[in-house]
């Protein structure tokens, strides 16, 4: 299977820098204050939250179009938790908060979210690996 698109980024350290090969992305990385850092940059969890919410929002528009629904005003917020696991390991958890237009505050809106969860590449990558909770707001 050939990729439709390949993104390339390089990161140096948890307190370092992350940048894309085309120069569009160039970010300072820093531990969040909640983890004892100075919070003077972004972190992998924020980057994952931004990527997942953007991907889910894009997939939502595609699925809404397929279902002939107007979801142009929808927004997606991802809350990514960094969790301590046994044996000194770490894992992630995600809550996706989807704010739908008022006319989709019904079963049709719930079906849209569930169908989007099946289409979104991030959802497909995380399914069975980390807990993802879908919340319609």
C-alpha cells in the first residue's frame, strides 16, 4: 500500500526541538510544569492532541459530506493524558470532545461521530492500543 502523503519530522529530546523537513513546523519542546518542567514549549502530548483533533475534524467533514449532513461548524477537542503504567512504562489515554451544530444534537449526530471514529486514521491507529472516549458536546 503506497501512502497518499508522508509527513517527515525530527525531534531532539523531551526538552529540545521538533521540526518538519519542509521547515513549516519548528517548535521548542519542553516538559510541562505539571511534570516539573518550565512549560516554555510544547510537548509530545500537546502535539498528539493537536494532530488527533485536526485529523478527527477532517474525517468528520468527510463523513458528514458522505451522509449529506451539514457539520461545517463542528469542532473537536482532544484531551491526551500521559499515564503511568506498571513496570515503569507510560501510556496514553484520549477523550475526544466533539462539538456539533445544534441541528445534530440527536441520534444522527451520534451516528456521525461513531462513523467518523471508524474513518479517522488516528482512531484506527489507536484502536485497541489506548482508551479513546468519544463525548458529544
